[in-house]
C-alpha cells in the first residue's frame, strides 16, 4: 500500500521519548487529505520491534503504539476523514474505544471475515477492522478504492 499512497511511520521509541508523534502524524496527513488516502503505520522490522520492546518493555511499547494510533484516528476524523481501515486486533479495539463507537451495522465484506462496519451513532463514518491474517495481499488497496454506494 505504501507504494500507492503517502505513509507516515509511527515510531515506538519516539513515543517513549515523549515526542509528539500524534500531532506530527495529523499535521503530516493534513497536507494530503482529502485529495489522497494516507497510510499511518506502526509496522517495523523484527529488530526494530525488539529494540523498542527492550527499551520500553513489551507491554508499554504496545500500549504507546495502540494509544497513538487511536489518537491519530480521532485526529483524522477531525480532518474530515470518513473511511478508516484499521489493522491489528488490539489496535482496532483501541480505535473503537477512543472514537466511542458502540452499536454498528455490518456492511458488505471487503474480504472473508472483514466487513465494512457503519457506526450507528456516527453518521457518515465507515470502518474496516482487520485483525490477524484476514484479507489478501491487496486488501488495503481494495478497501480504500472500493465503492460503498451499494452498502
């Protein structure tokens, strides 16, 4: 996906150092939105993840990243984003909690096991919450380019 859209990399160590990664991500995204979709990622090579876990502790590193991604999602909504694709089970939960999403309507499947969801209390917002190995190689491209007019 990063080859087809701009990507912001969330750095766990920067979060641990108290850097304003959330603010930087939202400011960065505002330069692209609404013209192109953006990708905010915390994926990193195993050695980078291991270093963050050593320096911050496994639980703290994970919590910092999940909280940051949830806050970035909230900031993106404030910028007018209406479609979010969230990967990772714990991250999806953090985003849903941060956005205060309660009841949802299940929409069409993007891939087996990954439907669009429509929060009933947030008109206009559409989410895909992808955990584990669901979805194929082009899942994110398909999700962001899909037409929801029939949903």
